[in-house]
C-alpha cells in the first residue's frame, strides 16, 4: 500500500486498485472514510463474494457519503480496469446494460472506491442470466414492529421452508428486517421463482396471520410483510456482508438460525464485522452446497390458483401480467357509473378513495421521511394517539436514477371529528 492524501494504491490479488480521496468521510456519525470501506470489503471478501460474486451488480453510489445524494448506476463505467468482468443484463423495459460482475477482492475494492457502499447483486450467475439460483425471502416490517416479532416470523419461514424440502440461510438486512436466502437449481424462470416466493409468503401468512402478511398494498399490511416481489426480474437486495447507508454503518450480517433468535442487528457494523469474520468465519459457508428444488412450492402455487388465489400485484414499473389482479390499492375504487362514462369517452376512469389517506411529506431520504412523520404527530397529537403502526405509509418511490420517499397517513382509526385536513405535503426534496 502506498500513496498520498489524494490517493492510495493497493495491490490486491495481483491487481492494482487506486483509492482516490481515501480520507473522504462517508459515515459522519461513525467517522468512517472511503479507505475504511475499502479495507472492510477486503477483510470480509470471501463472505461478500459468496453473496455477490459472479453475479451482475447494480452500482448504488454515494459519492458524497450517506448524508448526500446517491444514485443507481446500472451501466458499468466505460473507464474501468480490463480485468473487471461485466455481463449484459436485459431489463423488463426492453433495455439492456453491461453490469459489473465482481469475482475477486480487487473488484470489491474498486467498487468501494466509486462510493458503492452497498452490494446489490441480481439472483443469477453471469453465465446464465435467465435462470435464478437464489430464492430470496425478504421480511419487511411495517413501522412500529419490534425486532422480536420479525424473528418470530423468520421462525415461521424456517418451518415452511423445512416442510417444503428447502434450506434457508438467514441474515439481518442491515436495516429493519431479515433476509432468508435459498439456493435453488438453475431450472426455473424468474416468473416461476416469483410464483414460488408468493406461495411461500401466503403460507407464512396462513400459519401466522396476526404476525405476517403477503399483501402488496401498504394500506393492507400489518406486522411483517413477506415481499415476494423481490424475486421479480431486475429486483435486487443488499447481499451478505453489504454495508448499509445507516449512521452506524450497519452491515447485512449472515447468522445461524439459533443466533438470529438472540442477536442484536446493531452489533453488526463495519467496525465490528471484520473481527467477527476472522473469529467465526462465514455462517453461510455451506450455502452453495445446499441446492434445492422449488417444485413443491410451485405445486402449492397451483393449489392456490385452483382455490381462487392466483397471481398478486407486481411492482408498478412492470408490464401488466397475464392473470394479475387490478394493479391499484383497495383505497382506489371505480364507481360503475364513472367507469361506464369514462369507457364511452375512451378515457381512464377516475378513482374514488375508499380509505381516508392523506399525503403529508415527500423526501429524498428515509430519515427525513420518518422525521416528517414525527413532526406531523407533534402537530396533531390527538389524531396521532389513534394511529396504529400500519397506518403510517412510507412509500419508496423509484425515479430514473434514484429513490425518493412519499409519506401518507391512513386516518381510518381516527374519529372523523379529530381527522386533520390534508395540508400541502412537506417538501424535503432537493
């Protein structure tokens, strides 16, 4: 390692990686720099590559650190080392892009130098881009749900997987939830894997209806949402050992099922994980040897369809799918008269709200969105006293190259006379 305050040159596995502006602070609260991020990924590289290696990755770049604007970059930079592999991904939109495929520690260091705090791989290998080798169970709690309940739902997931002949590998998400990964044979399409995940989500909900939900629309959710749509083509999740853009530089940490019952996700940080990895190794070390079949989940999906529960809503930017129900939340309904009039004029029918939803804020960052919720509650304490956790809807909205957050409040549990009027949403967007 050699360099100056402006750049460090690292020799990694026979490759030269230049770290520009190594002292750039990426995590102000934790006091962690770009060089700290690079060194972290080098320290946990065997585990991080087990999760993201050999897979096309979306680059999520934070050039100014976690407090500044970030952006998604699907296309690998033209100015890249000749030893760095890429793969051409085709998206549901019909477009395509060459994405980075990390296969060695040097690639992780190179990505970290770009300000890629997170690792976001697709669930496919670069040599077969149409057949996923990973089913992903994403447990996403609604606001207010405690860690204990998330762990309980994860236990139900483990039971369902076991009953269907599958092996699950849990990890903390690095945010508020849990991910469970299942290695599968590369025999099924994205759509088939997604239907298997939907069947699993519905079975988890059936076994624990008070704790978990498979409902796509946020206004219908409670407890922990089992996000089946994370298995749709072009969706990614933070992989094992990925750092997350949180003030404490928390990490998505692989754990055993036994450890999940007792762990505190806050203990898994960029500072702490290298020593843990050196001490216990990778709890997911055996994942690639546990290749499973989703045939039985697909049989369950077929039974669901025969019983009237076919497909469920897809994310908004996907084309309408055959058999998919109407892609609109329950709070939006169409009166038959309006629909008939609109049809006669060949225009879309205007939707009529059936739930008292108000939008209170739009923000560039999740922390600002959550702060807007607290500010609203302080302005309207009587109404806030009646809210249930699922009444706060923080919607992650995808722009062309970045995310923003819409905040809505469902007032259905607030007495009509105490419901605040909808004001102009607070703007926290640059």
